[in-house]
C-alpha cells in the first residue's frame, strides 16, 4: 500500500471511515481499529461500531477487535447477549490484558449484571493496578464492603439489617 493510499484511509484531523468504498486488506484492519477508537472517544458509537466490525471481519481472531466490537454493539444496538459472547471470547484468548476486562465489565454492566461487571473490573485491576479507567468504573459502581457475617449470603436479611444499623451508627 502506498503512502498516499494510507493517508486516504485515515486522515489525522478526521479519523473517520474512508469516503470511497473499496476492498479492505488485512493491513487496513489496524487503521480501521484506530479510527474506531477515535470515534468511540468522541461518542460517535455507531460509526465506531462500523469501523470495528470491518476490522474484525478482516482479522476475526483479534481479541481487541472482538472486545471493542462487543462494547459498541452493547452501547449502540443494545445487543448485550452477542456483546457478552464477543467480549468473553476476547478475554479467553488473551486473559492478560486489563483493557479486555474493562470492556467486558462495561458490557456486563450494560446488560444489568452488576456482580459479573464488578468481578471483571476487579480482575482487570489485578492485571493493571494503575488503570484509571478500571478504578473509575469501580468507583462509579460503588465499592461494597464485605458482608457483616461472611458465612451468610450478602442478600440475607440479617446481613442487610445489621449492615444498615452499623452504617447508621458510623461503626462501619
């Protein structure tokens, strides 16, 4: 690919998808992914999803492409079941990237599964203790204290009542 063609694909000041339709090659997948990230940061989720889908079509086994496609699917289209599957597959392929756990947690959260979202964020924090994004997501969810009686379920009435009383008395 010549340098001019590469510039047409992704212009620095406006990283959107190419205006002209043409066949994409595997080398274009990285540029499409970068364009998707750029669009996602600017809350242009549907356009980002299009870029991520094209990148994923070119490199179907890339965990980052899978993860971001899943995240955008959940946000833009509300397809949480497919999004969860994509993000879980990404994590299974490369379980050592905190960013994949961040996206998985966000998708779980959108799907309404707070417990799994919290677990995914915590797993990501074990991989990257300095991640601002993971820390922000955990803070947004609210960090829960352990149950008063750990041998009982968190939702058990005794744990709930005792926790509320101790909180009101400022003992916890």
